[in-house]
């Protein structure tokens, strides 16, 4: 899924959908709905490398605290469903693990307070278990290439730190989802959390630069929740123990050196195609 390739084989988006949850209550409501609502498949994102289905969930008589309410008795929420059965095998990631990595990326983003990843859950669906993520209506007036090159965008810089933590091997320009209120989301985190250093991104403009105070505070929050055991327990059903330990080491390394990482020397530093 990407902003660049969001071609859907369905009616024209049905109606405008909300851009994302606007507070903690709205986020929890979105998670509950994603986990238990009935998925109606409306189409397929044809440019995605894995099976990526555009779905809606309709709930009557419930006032969801999510931005851009539709203002009618039956609230319809759009989401993306990626069944594990539709994942293509990769040489460097175990088969059938991409959906879990997407959910793990959301858990890390939420624990750190970054809010980079839209609400995401693991659930059963029409084609078996998979990940289900709230659809984000990105700002189509935004020049994503120009956005990806900015050095003064706090949300973009936080995304770069998030990617370093989760070891994102595929941060393309099309995976940036800016919304009209100025917030920046990201999508497609299925190839994260490898044990080996595989950071591959278009966001290298801060390499070697001192981490901002906000980023250090977020990293300390992550360190704390890992030490308390809550995040480890949450990730244990999604990642291997070695992958979780590698994530902790990356956080410790970032806190120790307090700089943005440099590109790897034995691995392509930028995904292809970069958009």
C-alpha cells in the first residue's frame, strides 16, 4: 500500500473517509472496530506487492470518536486488510510474518508516542488471519517528493527515528501519508524488525545529526516500557525473541550515541523504486 499506488478496483472510494483517530478514545474505538467489525471487501490495491484489500466496516447506532465523522446513523470506516495467505515469500524474512510485523510497528509507534502508524490489529478475515489497518486519506495536494526531502518537518524526522528503531527496510516516498491537519502517517511496515541492520529509506537527510530532544524522550519511553515488560509481552506473539532483543539493542544504541544512524555499507541504502 502506498500513496503513490493507491489504485483501488472498487467504486470511487464510496464516500470520503476520515483521516484518522483524533484522540486516545478515538484510537481505541478504531482498534475495537478493526478487531471485531465485519469486513466488507470493496476492492484491491492493484499496485501492492502482496494481497492488499480495501474494505469497509459499517456499525449502526454508535458514535465513533474519529475525525471527519460522516454524519449519518451508520458509520462506515475504511480499512486495509492484508491476509497472511496473500503474502509473497521473501528471501530475507520468514514466510507468513509480514502481517505480524505491521502490527508490531504500530505497537512500537504507539508506545513511543510517535503516532506514525495508523491503528492496526491482527484479526481473522474473509481470507483468513491477517493485519487490518485504518485507512488514511492522505492530502493529495501535498508534493510527496518535496516532503520527503524536507529537513524542517518534525513529523518526518520522528518517522526517520521510528524507522531506525524498527529497522525499516522499505521506507519509500509513497509510504508517506500526510493528512490535511499536518500530521504524518506511514504505511507498509511488513519488512521491519530484521535482526541484521537493513535500514533502507529515502529519509537520510539527518544522517549523523544529533537526535532532537523529542526523539530522545520517545526513545526513553520505549526503553521504559520494554524494561517494565509490557511491550515485550505485546510483541512476543508477533516477533521472535531475537527480533525483540535486536529492537531493544537498537534503542539502546540510539540513546547511547544520540545521533541519527548512517546508511549501511553492505546493503542498499535506498529502496527501489524510491517512490
